[in-house]
C-alpha cells in the first residue's frame, strides 16, 4: 500500500536539525525544546503508521512511498523511495521512541553546556539519517542513511572536539566505518552487475536466478559493511573510543540504534544470505567471535562507559549470530536488538546519571556504595542488569536464550560450536555486568570528598524509568503468542527448523541460568566480599592485561595498517618529488640542452613567455600552410 | 546572434570596457566584472532551459567560414556534456570574483588587469567547450594558457614564477603533441574528403591502426596533462600552491576539465579503435591516480597542495568513468566534472579565506577554528564532506555512478578505486581535525568569521552541493543522451546484468 506520510518521519527531525543549525545562537533558548518536539512528532507519526499497519491484513501491511526518481542512467534506476514494512516499523518505533526519551534526558544532562542547541541539532540529524537507513527502499537509499548516521556519530563523538583525543576518536570512528562502507559500496555494485537492480524488491525477486558465487560475494560485502557499522570483529576498535561522546549519545547511537544497523542490514538482506550459505556461516562466526571478544574486554574495563561499550559489542555479537542462523534466527536477532535497545540505553543513561552526580568521574574504582545516594538510578540500572544477564522474566532472558537455543540447534559441529560460544558469553556477561553493578552501587565508598553524589533531576530519571519498564516487560510482550515472530514473518519468512533439535528450550534455559549464576557468584566473591583497590592492580595475568588493552586490537591495527600506511605515504611523497618531478626536471634540462638557454627562459619576464606563445601560434599557422602546399 | 557566440562576446566586451577604466578605479572594475559574469551566468541558465534534452546532436550550432583557404570554420555548438561544463564555468565565475574580492591586490599588476584576464579567460573557456572545429578548439586550448599564466605568475604567492613556467611548459608540451596529431588529421582529411577541421568529418576518416594509435596518443597526452593523470601531474600541486585561491578554482575547477572533456569529445570520437586499444593502460593510470593522489594528499602539510592532490585522485575517478565505456560511467564522469568543480571551489574558496586570515597555508598553523570562526569552519567541513563524496551530497552521485559503471565492465579497476573512498576519509578528516578541532592555536583567537560578502559567495556553492545530491536529475537529463550517444558512436553498449530477468528458475 502507498502512504503519503512516510516522508514526515524523516522530514520532521531533518527540519529540526536544519533550523537549529542555521538559526545559530538565536535559538539557544528554545532549541532543545524544539528539537525534542521534532523527535516526538516523528514518534507520533511512527505510532500512527504502526496502528495503520496493524489494521491491515498481514499481506498488505507494508507501506511504500515514492518521492521522485533519484538517479537514472541507462538501466541504473534508483528512486527516492521509502518502505515501511513490518521490519522497518520496529526500528522506526525504537529509533523515535528511545530517541525522544534521550532527547528529554539530554535537556537536563546538557543543560550546562554552551552548545546544547548544537547537540540537539546533531541528535535530530541523527534521527533523520537513521530513519532513512531503515526506511529506504533500496540499498542505495539505505546507503545515504548509513553514511548519514556515520556523520552524526562522528559529529557527536567529537562534540567536545576541543580535546584532541576526542577529535581523534571521532575520526577513528568515521574511518573504521568507511572501511565498512566500502563493503556496502561493493555489495551494491555487485548486486547491480548481477541482478540489474539495487532495490530490495528487485533483488529479492531475482536473487534466486543469480549464481551462488555472486550471492556469496554480495553477502560477504554486506557483512563487511555490518562489521564496520556494528563494531563487529575485526572492525570493532572504534566503539570503545566512541565513548568520548556525551553519554546520551552513547545510549542512543552507540548502544540502542546506530550500531545495530548491521543487524538490520543482514536481516533485511535475508533473501541473499538464505541463498548464500557460506556468507551466512561467516555472519554467524563473526557474531560468535565478537560476542566473546566484547565480553572478555568487558571483564577488564574500569571505565563504566567502556565496560558498557564492550558489552554492547558483545550483545550485538549475539544479534549478528542470530541473524547468521538464517530464518530460524532472524526474528530473535531483531527481538534481542529491541530488548537490548531498552536495557542498554537505560543502563547508559544510568551511567550518565552516575557521572552527573560524580563530577563526570567514569572510573568505577572511584565509585562504590552509590545505591543510597541514587536510588532511582540504582533501581533502573538494576532492572537493566537483570535483563541483560538473562534472569527470567526480564527481557534478555527471552531474547538471548532463544538465540543460544537456535545456535545449538543449527546442526552438527557448527551448532555445538556456536551454541557453546553463546552460552559461554552468557556466563561472562553475568560476570562483568555484576562487576559493574557492584563496583558502582554496592560496597563501600571509594570517592573523595570533592564528589557529592546525588540523584539526577526528573527529566533525567523519567526516561530511565520508562526504559526500565521496557527492560522488564518487552521480552514477555514480544514472545507472548510468538507476537514478534509472527509480525516479522512476511519479511523474513521464518520457518522454524524443529527437525533434529539438539537441546530443548528448557535445557538451554537451565544451562544458561546455571552458568549465569556461576558468573554472578564469581563476581560477588571477587568484588563484594573482597576489598576493591582504588587503582587497578598491576600484577595481573597476561590475559587481563590484553583485555584491558581491548585484546590488542589497536596495537594490531597500528602495526598492520597505520604504520605501513604512514611509511607508504612518506615514501610516495619522496618518490613524487625526487623521482617523478625529478625526471621531469631532468628531461627539461636535457631537452633544452644548454643551461644558458634555460636561464634565459626563466628570466621571469612574462613578456618573453608571451612572445613564445605568439611564436608558437605563428608556427602553427605556418606549419599548416606548409603542409597544405 | 547565436547564444554561444553572444555568451563568448559578453565577457570580452566587459574586459574592453574595464580596460578603458583608469587603473585607480579598481572597485568599479570588480563590480563590472561581477556584473558581467552574472550576466553570462543568467544567459547560460537561459540556454540550459532552452536546451532540448530529447536530442543527441549538437545544439545552438553556428558556423561561419573563417579561413577558407585551410577549410577552417568558426563553428560552435554544444551537446549535453559541453553544456554542463559551460554551466559549471558560468556559475563559478561570479562566485570566484565575489569570493576573492581582494585577491587582486597583492599582485604584480593592477586589479584592473586581473579582472580583464579573468574575463578573457571566461570567453576562452566557453569557446573551448563549444568549439566544433578542431582548429578553433586548438586555438582556444592554447590561448587559455596565456591568461592563466599571467594570473599565476602575476598575482600568486611564493614561487609563483617557477610554478607558472612549469604549468606553461607542461601545457605547451602537451599542446605540441596534440598539434602534431591535428596536422596529421588535417592532411588525412585532405587525402580522403577535402581539407577540413570539422570534427564530424574527421571522425569518419579511414586510418590504419598504427596511425590511429599515434594520433590518439598525441591528443591523449595533452589531455592527460591538463586533467592531470599520474605521472603527468607534478605541475598541478606547484601551480595550486602558488596561485591565488580564485585562480586555483578556475584552474582546477574548470580548466582542467578541458582535459577530461577532450578525452570524451576528441579521443573517443575521433579514435574509437585506439581508445579501445589503450583502455587497459589508461584504466591502470586512472586507478593509480586515484590511490596515489589520495596517499599524497594524506601526507601534505600545506592546505593548497593537499587540495591539489585530492583533485588528482578525483581526476583518476573521472578518467576511469570515461574509459569504462558504460552509460553510468560516462554520465557519472561528466557529472563528476561538474560536482568536482563545486566541491573544489568550496575547498579553495573557504581554504583561501582561512589562509588569508591566518597568513599561512600550513595546516599546522590552524587549530580550533570551529570555536573561533564557526561559519567558516562549517563551510570548510561541508566542502570536505563533498570532497569525500558523502551520500546526500552531489559528489556521491557522480562517484557512485563512476564506480558502478566501471564495475559492470572492469570489476577489478572499480574494486581498487573503491579503496579511494577510505583514503578520502583520511585526507579530509586529518586536515579537518588539525585545522578546525582541538584547542585554539595561539594567534588564532582573534580571527574573524565570514562577512556578509563571503557568506553570499559560499551559500550558493553549498546549496548546489546539497541540492544536486538529492536531486541530480536536472543535470543527468542533460547529460544522459550525450553520454549514450558517445558510447554508441564508440561502438559500445552497456553490459547486461548476469541474470536474465525473464527466465525463471
């Protein structure tokens, strides 16, 4: 069905960003309210569209809107078209819903910042770009949103770019994302060369006629794109540094929405991955690696935001794993994405609330015992915590256990390996999240007297409370009567493979709970029953040292890409001046033969050059005349 | 009178009037130049509206016998590709004048002379794109060097003489090779159909493949110097470093396009077989230019040289698109020429303001400008985003068309070229970080932000960059018929998609 209101979803926040950026300081006084209203307006449109879709029969729910012909050259035809189907609308509600809550939170959180208006302009811009990403009806439209959110992320990570390290973090994120974007670019090119179209509808219709080789190539390139945007191995190094951005940004962009775009891309492209098993397996493996990778890093981080960032990486690893399990897993990947959107955004806002009360201190070794001073923050953070470690009946229990279960049932060695990784991840998650909660809220105080911890204002805790409600109830809501799965079925064609079930849901849940209990117990012993030093101990194992340094991902990138790249740049510079330009100068000297003559021509008197040109022109006419005699 | 001829005469008349002014009236000279270039811009827009996009042959054609003894005609006319480049030139000219309002003051000669040179140059630019007679083209092609030479050597900074001479010698060398080819064509035409410089007639000539290859090279090398292709590029960074920002815009934004335009109009049309023969070699050079230019740009410490090297990378993309011989590659390359004109103009114009305020072109002398001069910083940032082809901005459309058009025929070249988009992020974001971010460098605290004149100059550039990113159709509609026509003439059709959409499985 066509709908004329899809464009307003994007237009409202885009208009907000434009107004806030162009009006400059004039809108300082009302900019934050205006920005929040634009985001809320977009949410309202989203809800009304969702209700409209609910009212339609299953087969006719997808809404489309063609705006104009964007690029049309030969057979390359791309419309500026929007598509809100069952998959996109989930994202629309998440982006605008959580987005609006974070706008509200930021009104208070950024109230002392001179550039609050600019912050809201960027947030609005992000919402618009992210909506375009999930609403574009072709890969090329998605690409515009895809790089648009990258730009928003760059601007927001570097929001305080007066500080050089923050500016560097922003640049790093953009470049890492661009490596991924290269994958997306190539995927689109291959799709066009193979299928003659880049629209989702067209690719879906014709994919079955393409060779497996081409589909695998497209799939792998899409995976590259996803690893960049979603901070998956091996392009994950930027996410930790991205915590340089203000905390609401970490909650919205680097936890709930943008970093999950890779999962959207893979799920959206199910019609490719389902026909390219190799690419699909690669997706699952990358997910499994990253979920462990992130979890291990999370165990060693003392910076609360970096611990949460590592956790995000790991949780997205779960989603990517789910999406890599094909039709059996897509719906659960999306479910985990949505529940994670609630609980992780909530916890990030909680971290922001803690920082707000602690003079922007981020080192958890300098926290301790904060639950008495920040009861609401503690309660909402705690609910998010229960959700992420997967305690029933909180949200994560439903979504994560389902992914573990589907992984085990994927069959053969593959199933056992992926399932074990996912299960291990659950245990580590329980450990590091318990560690975060204990270090921050339990135990004795480890801060000095300069800090005066206090609960945050209403505008900050209200969004946290709403997100905590989501952490509690969303899992049940999505699973009840298989609601989310049935809802998404027309897009991802979920066909549960119950043949050869290795582990039943009950067994998986019990196994997971036992491992979670072990993880929690170990963290309690280590951090609650033992004294926590204010400075991180130095006499730790090699593994802890590696985990503290993000498992040496930066060192690897530096050694393999950065330094050789810098040497190449320097080498080429020398070559350019000495070899190429040198050769030119050499030839010039040789041709003219006499240094004397060279000096004469280089007198700098422009008149003599003019004479040369005139002489040339005369020579031309003369030559032609001679030739035609 | 024909529109093209009138548009060429208009700047000349302006130049004549200005030359009658006393030297002291430099403000009046500026105003008259601005007025003239605006009139030309309006005229070109009218022409673009009257252009019939359903035709593939030349429009606004006018032919007069010029030197009948040699079969030389004054013959002009434009197809979509030429028209787009004329639009580019006509729009950029007033912007350059307004942006570099005080650019002429530090020169060897008066401001009056500066503006006469600019106006004469504009005439020649319109001429070189609309010439439909090989001799006429050559005259414009060579004569263009004169005003540029004086603009660099007379009004530039630093080693301006050396740079101007280097530019001139390179260009003359290329021109000489082309001249040899032109003469050969002329002689051949005399043997086969009667002496002529008419391009249509020349394209029908019978030649042995050796002859065709040699003559092709004569043209191609001249064009590869102009739109510098590796390894013929070393004059460009020197010229850009020494020229005033306005001259650099004219040089890199417009004049260098004569090279890539020439490849389409002359190399492909006159020597289709040789073009095929040399395509592999040229693609290699194009890909090297993309990567090499980008790496060199990353390493630059001087802002002007940096922009020059980004252009070398971009010219690699344009050349790749042209020789991919697909409609997407061709339309993309032509659109790229237009978009590159605007994004480079934005970089040079805003960069120029930054440099004149700071009194230095060293990137490390800036720092923290976002705090001090937010509007200027934002303008530079948007220009940079356009240069790295951010989706949503005009250059993305053209860059992607070039890549996808290349991929369908030469996937390897396209894949290597795609690495350029990562390098582009580096060569833009590194100077952005150094110049705009970080703490404010001592000495920069009191820099002034853009004034009203400067805002008026940069606003249309940014508006076009954004508008064409979302809605490139007006230009693509003009370009597409000409691109398809050129490819068909050269004996190519677009590769088909691998699957047959009709066949089921």
